[in-house]
């Protein structure tokens, strides 16, 4: 039996980067984190931490464009990012 059959999970398993390693994560199908990649399916329905949410909004408004440029460069050049991209493509 698979874990998904035991827990009756609808979340889709995807590959994600954590540092230089490629690890398996889950894409939320429902809940407040719909569409987000999380490490465990129970996080999809966990309450949102408002303090962290406000802090991220402030940081993004201050550094948004430079953060996105840096992220796009990493996705193009980092071998782990390129591996994740190819592993998550549909067959």
C-alpha cells in the first residue's frame, strides 16, 4: 500500500530544491495554500502566520524586482534547479 492510499491524500507529489539537494514535496490542491509547494500535506490546511505574511509583503515591496531577477538567474544556472525543472515536466 502506498502512503497516499493510507492517508487518502489528493496532493500531487513534486520535486523541489532545498539548498543543493533535490527533495520530494507536495503541491496543495485545496486549503489556504492552494497551488503552493509544501513539505507535508498537512501544511495545506494549517493556519496562516500573519506576522510572517506581513513581513514577506514588506520585503517583496522593497526588493521585489531584484529578488525575481536573482531567482530567475538561479533557475537558469543552478544544476539542481535545472534538474528539478526537468523532473517535474509531464511525460
